[in-house]
C-alpha cells in the first residue's frame, strides 16, 4: 500500500474524518496538501508526505510552511487543526529532530509490518484553526466528484465499455 492510501486510511478510520482527499485545497494561501481530511465539525487535518530528506528540507522553502513557523499569529487561522509529516520508516529518525512544534510525525510500515502508519510524534491541536465554510466543503466535494467521474471515464476507456462510465458505476 502506498503512503497516500495509508494517510487516507489514517484520517478516515483513526481520526474519523468522513472525507479524505488527495491534492485538494479549500483555501488559497495554504498550498496544496498531499492528503486532506475534513472532520465532522468541518475542521481540516493535513498530512504532508515526504519521501526523501531533501524533499523534507525543500518543504521549508514553501511560503505557507515558512509562515507557519516565522509568523505563527498571522498564519495560525490558515493552518489546519492538526498537521503531520508522513515519511517512510527508514527516514523517520533522520527527520525527527527537524519537525516543527506545530506539526506531528508519522512513519510508514517498517520491514514486514502490515500495519499502516505509526504516529511517532502526535500533532498538536491548533486552537486558532478556522472551520471550513459550507461553500468550501461543497467546492471540495465537487472536486472529488469530478475526480471520480474522470477516473470512471478512464476505466471505461481501458475496459472498452460502450456505455457512459457513470451508467455502469451506479449499477455496481
């Protein structure tokens, strides 16, 4: 299982997020998170996936990440309720000293471990985080629905189905 799917499973089943999305952003100025969860109370939970140490260090140059650290009072409302970095198991000891105080750290499975992600450092809760508006939630759901329809079209093309992709999707 890849890290993105593990992160989505973590948000869905460990954090009870009814919605978990890949590469979607509800607000401008917060970058494009790798995996995003929306809680029942409409708060954001974000997981940033880093596959190498250089990838992790390059993240510090991103404007919104730098702002979280350098101007916490300005960026706190834009920051998600909780934020984690997810790295492969062998990378976790190397990045652990560099994790900011506002972020948590998770690692992927080690060796023959079947289990998904393991939380190495819990993510603190951001009390200044703003809830998503209903419009932002609707926009994210619209993006997710478009992504599903696009994938169904690709599947229909690959399988040679004559019908419209959404026709057979609803018959499953």
